[in-house]
C-alpha cells in the first residue's frame, strides 16, 4: 500500500502489525521497528509480545473471574457457617427429646445415629436443591467467567461435598454431646421458694 494510504488508515484506526520471529520477539523489536519504519514511513509506537497482547485483552475477564471466585468463596463460607449454626441449633432444640429417649432405655449410639440421619436428610435435600438451581443458573453467569466452563465438574463436586461435611459435623457434634448426657441431667430442675 502507498505510504499516503497507510498514513490515512493509521489516523482513522491505528495499525497493528503482527510479526512472527524465531528468537525472542522483544529482542527483535528494535530491528522490526526499523524495518517497518523504512518500508511504511510510519513510526512504531509500541511493541508487545503475543503473551502481553493476550494478557491485556483478557484483563477484564480475568478480573471478573477473580471477583466471582472471591464472591463464590465468601458465599461458600457464609453457607457453611449458616448450615452449621442451623443444624447445631436444631439438634440442641431436641436435647430434651434425646434425654427422654435415653431415660426410656434407648441406646445412646442409636439415638445419635437417628439424629444424624434426620439432620443429614435435611442437609442433602438442601444441597440437592441448591445444586439443581446452580446448574440451571450457570448459563446466566457464563459471560462473566473466563477460563472456566459454566458447568465445571470440580465446582459442582467440591461445593456439595464441603457443605455436606459441614452439615454432618454440625449434626454429629451436638448429637454426640446430647446423647452422652445423663438422662437425669437433661432437663433443668426448677425450685421455687416461698
């Protein structure tokens, strides 16, 4: 193309040249600049390696991915804290029931297993519902994610396992404590003086 045409195109939309080299591309930058200046009569403003071009062009997507990862980690932490608190509270609320069962002769291991089984049934129902909703809504956030598939198997396997383990721990610890208490001490004794 004539130099005048190159100059006109450069004013409308800056030209970008891609040069493939066998050695280090930034080491050849000065030689390439000089050759382009001689052949086109245009100055080369900047020279980037292809890695830098990719890094610059994907910067926004990488920032979005980092932001979504931090939000996802925070959501997982909040969900774990919420599940632990709710499940532990529900078991503590059943402490008198557990004491009555044990006073009537129930085996502490069987009572603990019953409480854990009932608590885990609730937790698994909640995790299953959340997994279905996350799978359905994954397409919505696909445009925000760079480098991660919307239905990433690692995420869809790790998060339910972590939340289920938190729920198991939240049910088992209070159930173990409640089933090891003597039935005579499970309910507070109130004495009134007149």
